[in-house]
C-alpha cells in the first residue's frame, strides 16, 4: 500500500516514514508545499492530511487532485505518531 502524507511536523517526517514502513506501507511525506504538489502526489492508495499544520489553500488543492484521481483522503487533526497509526489502521482495509 502506498501512502502520501501532507503536513505534519518536519522533525517527525522520518518517524512518519518508519511507522508506515512497519505497517507494510510505502510513504512519501510532504511537510511543506514545495512547488506544485499535484505533480509529486502520484496515485497513492491513501492520502493523509494533517489538517492542523496545512493551509486551507493547500488542503483544497490536494483534495481536488485526490478527488480527480479517486484517491481516498484521511483527514487527521493532530500530527502525532499515534494519530498516524490510527489513520493507517482505519484505512488498512484499502490494501
């Protein structure tokens, strides 16, 4: 299963990838908007948005792109490791 994580804490980017790897997922983490994310998203099995650390503009653009490509979006309010684990557990049936 491939996962794209948008937002979160820069210092925890490595930990997000480790958590995903432990659960058998391949992850891309974008803590900041660096150029156009539309081209970098690809077609993952799940898109996780850490809402508290992302601008409204970025949420709208990423959500629109996910809708175009039929990618499920998990909106998570906190950017903690526990919140990521819970989101992956809820959406593991997509695998």
